[in-house]
C-alpha cells in the first residue's frame, strides 16, 4: 500500500489527489475527536501557563496529597465531592498555576540552582534533620510520603528554592506606611466615656392579645418557622480516654506531681515582676548603659537622660509569658532578686531589663481541693493503650459482620441508644442531648442511612465513636393547632420588640433635641450609668455589639442598641486618643504585624499580573473530571 502511494505521488495529478485525501483525513480528525491537538489543549493538560503547563497527573498527585493530609487531621474519610464543595480543588489548581508561573518567570530571568547548592539547602532544612544533623533516611521517608523519588524530590526542591528567591525579591524592603500604623494606633487606643441607661422590655407595655385570625395569618406567613425537624434514632458506642480512664487507680503521688507542674498557671496567680526596659540600636550603646546601671545609676534617670518615652520604658508588673521575645522574658525571670538582667539581642536591638520588684506566685487552690480533677486527667493520659486495644477488639468484631451492639458486647462494652435527636443535637423537647463527638457525629449520622456500616468518628481527646442509624423520622410541617401557643408567644415577642424600638427611637430623638440623658432616664424610671475608658477591645461589662454602636456615633452623639432585657440608650460624652509615637514599641509591633499582610497582598498582585502576562488558560471540564466530580 505504501509503495502504491509512493508511485501515485510521482506526478502532479497524483500529488493533487493525495493532497485532497490527506486534507479530508485531517478535517475528519479535527471533527471526530482530536481537535484539542490543534486547539492547543490536550486531554492531559489542565492549564496552559505561557510555554509551560499543569498536567492531569500533577494535579491529581497534589490533590490526593492534600486530601490525605486533611483526612489524617480529621481522622475520617473525606470524599472528592466534599473537597470540591470546600473549594479544595480550585485551591490546589491555583497553587500549581502559581508555581508554574513563577518557574516560567525564573527561566525568563535566567535564574538557576546548582545541584550542590540545592543539596546544601536541603541538608540545612530542619525537617530533614535529626539531633541537628542531616538524616538521609528521614529525607528519603519524607520524599517517599510526598510521592517523589529521591532524584525528583531534589529537582522539585530546586524549583521551590528558585520560587522563594523570586518572591523574596518581590517583597524585599516592604514596610507598612506610617499613616497606616497611625490609623491602627488610633483605632486600638481611642477611648470614650459613655452615659447610658437600660429601657426595659416592660416599658413597651403588654400589648393587645392577638385574635385567632391574626395568629393564623402570622402562622401562614411564617409557616416554615414552625416545621418539625428531622429526628434520628442512633445507637452509639464511645471508647475514649474519658470513658476508659480509672481515676481511682491513680496514686496521690502521681496527681501531686501534676499539681506541682500546673499550680501556678491553673490554680493560682503566677509570679509577676515590675520591669523597666531600655532598647539600644547598637551593642556599644547597650554596654555603656549596662555599665552605668551596674554602677548604681537609676534606670528611670538614665531613661530621662536618653530622652526615652516613660511609657515605653515602664512595663509595669508582667508575667514571663507577657514578653514578645521569650529570650527577654527568660533573662528577666532568671534573676533571683531585683536587679539588672543580662542583655538580650532581638530584632529591635539589644534589650536591657531592670527588675524593680518581685511579686511571688500565689496558690489559690490546695492539692486537696483539686485532687479528683487531677486524678481524672492523669488517668485519661494513661488510658491511651487501653483505648487502642478496645478499638482493635471492636473493629475485629465488626469485620466479622456483627451488629454494633453484639460487637460491643463481645469486647466487654455497652452501646447507648439516643431515641430521637435533630441535626443540632437537641431532643424533641428542644433541650440539648449528650451526644459523643458532638457536631462531628451528628454530621456523619445525618449523612448516613439505616443499616449502613459507618466509619468511626474521632473524639477531641483521641477516642472513637461507632454509630448506627436505627430509624429516621422525616421533617414535616406542623399544623396551626399544634403550634398555636408557640405562634402566640412569637407574635407577642415580635410586637413587643417593635414597640420597644419605637419608644427607644422617640427617647433618642428627644436627647438629640436637647433633653439630658438624666431627664430621659428619670421619665422611664431608669438609672443612668457611666462607662469610662471604653475601647474597641472586649470588656466583661459590655457586649461587643454595644461597644461597636458606641463608636458608630461622633462624640456628643446618642443612639440605642438592643441588649438582654431591653434597649440600651446612650450618649457619648467624650473621646480621647493618646499621641502617636512612631518609635514606640507598640508602633513597631503594629508594623511587624502588618508586614506579612502587605507582603501577601503584594505577592498576590505580582502573581496575578504574571499569570495575566503569561495568558493562563484552564480546561474547566478536565479539572472537574480530574477530581472525580464530573464523570468522563
């Protein structure tokens, strides 16, 4: 056949016929299934990034690795559908495209990493070290777990180091603007004084009793609110340190040892020290100051001589955990008595701390008062091997096909039946039920069905819960007669809130018109209170939404906000903001906290611009098929 084609193509007539035939074949292929070859998107390419691509195999490998890590963390199976709904597939795809785009840019710039440099960097990675030295077996195990050979892992790390070099160049020198730091300073430190009183719910009056016709209309308009939820009957078996532990077997010696370790933090007041602190840019300045302090100079006088802000120098009484740098805290609390601590080098400079006073730790609860609690904790810590043994015993019984109750009995355990529970963990009376593993078990139970052999659900303390769904009572619409009382109560409460809001608005309008808050409170039999030094941070005496409203109006303004028991009417008396010092420790801390966010924003913009320049194209259908969400 080939010989015939060769002979036929020796003259112009034969060549013309062959060209027509081949043209028809090419068009046929384009129509019937290989069009992607000519359009630049093959079945194995998920995304085109410049002259590079993200393949199906790369995506599936990365997706499965992430899915496996999530399953290990949650200690349960996660389906591809669940991962898709959570957006995990798009996150993986975005990460791969970003990596390929950065690789493409690195090639354009001529960046490269030698094998020797890559080996040095890998050897210096703590993840691959044991006792501070490179561990070849650990390296091989990590590479194997990640789905790489030793050679391919080194190649992948070389690319990763180049990407880091490129992104480090992009964010190098990024510093938060002074105006941004000052804005955050003002937001955090603005303090207001507020006068307020509570307008009780009863101030709105009892209101008229609704008629049956009004109740029926209210029910018809909101009938979905009065639906009976779906309930499930569940058999559960919990094996966890909390259920297996035997506190009675724990000796006083073991419990007292735990008490001695935690008493300062959990059962008392930890040691505090009054500290003055000076920060120096150079080591020489620090050593000169240290010599003066050890020579008897007063730290406050020295701070004044150096023109330091007293607020930055005087830290007050602090605990060791209050120090941002653990090395500074360790130096301060290493002193056996008040004095000058050893200098410590930090990111802000050399820190010299002076301890003025020591407030020793105070124990507020004796061992006898907390002995039972501590014995339970010790017992739970020792119960882990027994939990594992029982888990294997129950799983062996289930593997033989036994129902959960029989499997539990064979292992010497008993199941518990929850007769009716909704997806929020409440019984038919609306009260919460004791459900092991809480929301995690409920989610699994309501995703299962009667007679299904389910995976175990993990408990917070490292245990397991087996469950079976024994029955399902479907959700249904309740009749008006069933819920007439609840409808009447709901309608009364809603009308009362509307009346209360109207009255509160009238009072606020009078205050804005010139009436004093004292007179407004007196008219409704309420007492005016004052809240001072109110900042945007949480405080125990005021709810967060109340504080937010205090800052929604200008100083001198008034307003109202719903609180438990009624409406809170308030007037903002004044507002103060301390002067902004860009060199204070607080300002430097704000800058350090802002820097990562600004760097991330800059990187996102850079990568976004890079992907746009590289004309990224994504095969959406192939992506859905690669995750298993859409079948071929």
